[in-house]
């Protein structure tokens, strides 16, 4: 059973990482479109999958946030990845299965998954 | 929307945009009355009478990226489609309360779906806002309140991935104990 004691343990563990995170301006940001269009297309499980994957791999410098409608509803769920010093990468038609590859190849190994990007879809 | 929990996620985003500091979500399943009632109440900026009248129209939206706003019309359609209704009360400066009633046993009623996922995504998307979620099944209820969580977490933000995962499991176990229909 999940208890508040367990939450306390998470707090103690994360506290130190937090001060670390606030000091760093070079964190990686994952932004998920969470308006009606995104939600209807399946953005919620995509966000949960990112949270899950980031926890599993213990990535302290990655934040996952939400935004509204990006304006390309037919391409939802849309995920934007901002790496410090790099151009934004936009992934379209996302699903939870794609998330682990993006975390492993892009966020950890710095190589965007070209086939999932909006650029690949336009070709 | 395949699940009522997705409507809730969507509607609660309206409260977030209305600068609410407290959003109260409740789901009340009543077998005797054969109703499932969803309420989303916020203390945000509220709407004036004119906007309140237009808000069910899919061509009403406050966003600028496109001309349609489907959140409320979709939820109303889902409610009316299974013998229910949708009602919105709002007052400028006080807040907005949306209440949707669904026929509990109606064949067209979508399942409640993944409320743990909805709560986890809502909280991590707006860690500065307090959320209270109460789920009641025939009088027995489970409540999740971020104000309680905050007293434990202190300086650790609610959008920490580990916390989001904990919230998901915590709500899931709370609902399991209610044996949601």
C-alpha cells in the first residue's frame, strides 16, 4: 500500500537532487501538448510514460511540462524536446511505445529519433 | 474521448487557465439513482454572463491558435448521449463549477477510465495549484488532496517525476479499495 511514509522517503531522496536541479540552467525540457486535441489523441499516457521512464533511469536534469494547443491538432500527440544549446525537436503522433526510444536515443545519447519527428512526416 | 477521466483532464485545464489556486474534482457514483455525477469546481477568474452563454458553443474559445474549443461541447455531448446533462455556474472573481451527470448504467456511458493518470498529469502539469479529488461510490469515498501531500514534500516540487508516479499509484490503490464500477 502506498503511504505518506513512502512519500516522505521520496522527499528525502529527492531533496538533494532538487537543489542540484535549481542550480542548473542547462536542464533538458520535454513539453507535451495537453489541450483537448492532445488529450483526445492520447497525450496522457505519453506523459505518464515519460515520467515513468525518467524515474526508472534516475534522470535528475530532465523536466516534463505541458503546454496547450500547438496549432497542429492533426499531428497530436505532439512532444517537443529542448536540449541545451540544440534546436528544438518536435515529435508527432506520439505513443507510449515511442517514449522509451526517445529517452534512450535522444535524451541520453543526444541523437534525435529522426523517424518520429515532424520533419520525417513532411517528406 | 474514450474515457470520462479524459474529459476531466481537459475540463480541469480550463480551471488552470482561469488562474485557479484550488481545483476540486469529484466523481459520485450512485447506484440507487443510477447516476454518475462529475463536478469540477475552481476558484479561478470566473466568466461573465455573456461568455457563460456562449461557452457550450464549439466555436467559442479563448485560445488564439485555432478557432474552435471542443472541451465543454464534447463533454456535454457525452453526458446528454447517456441520458444526462451538463450545467455550468460561474461568477466573475469567484470561480466556476461545472457539473455533468451521466446515466450510470446507460450502455453509451464511457468508462471512468484512468483517473490516477489524470490526477498525476494534472498535478505535475500545474504543481503550484492545489487539487482535491473525491471519488464516492454509494456513500463510500476516497479523497486525494495535494495540500496533504505538500506538507510531507515541503520544498520538493509536486512535478518531480518520482512524486508523479507515487501519486498515480496512491490514487490507484485508493480507488481499488472502493471497487469502482
